[in-house]
């Protein structure tokens, strides 16, 4: 079972936030329900974080994953039963805290993309910048302008 980034966001969204270990367990439960061997979802989770479908935020005592600005959460088949199967609490994350964490990461990645002249990263981050401002209480207009200028060179 290789979930899409939006399916990973959908599973996380069921609970509000999950640790990486809880998300792995949820995916293992889904594979079991389907009678399939669970894949190691580490790469899929890392990819979803890299693409801003999931974002990592420091919770009160642990690092949590929440649906990110690029996500259109969708539930994979059978996922609606996960809250009854798993012993994971429903959580809510302060949107301002999440926004600050993602904004900081975004600015660092934008600076690196411009400095290295990475056109693919510049284009991807330009797209994410609009999603990010709609998703959380952040303003990345200055970084977006630097990306736009770099993309025109």
C-alpha cells in the first residue's frame, strides 16, 4: 500500500495531528485491513513533508505531523475506522504555532533555492507560497517576490 500525500494528510486529519510513529501504525492497520503487507511508509511520509502536504510541528511534549498547506486531505479506503482501532488521542494544534514553524522552514528553503539557482525548487516554492498564506496566519510576500525574481532570471 503506497498512500498518496493527500491520503497521508487525510489520515492525520482524522486525528487532528499524529506523531510519525502513530501515522506509521495507522498505515500498518490499513494494510492489515486490506490483507496486504504493509510497506515501510517512511519515504512516503518524508515526501509528504517535503511537499508541504504534511508539516511537522512541536507539540507540548512531542513532534507532531499536521495536514499542511499543499494538502487536499482524502481518506484512503477503510481509514474511517482508524479512530476506533487506534489508541491515538484527538489533538488540535495552535494554528499560529504551526504557521510560524512552516513559515520559518519555507523562508529557509526559499533562500537556499534562490542562492543555488534551483529553478525546480523556486517554481515549487512559488506555488506553495500562495497555499501557505491561505493555510495559516503568515505573510511570505517578501520571500515570494525573491522567488519570482529568481525565476525570471
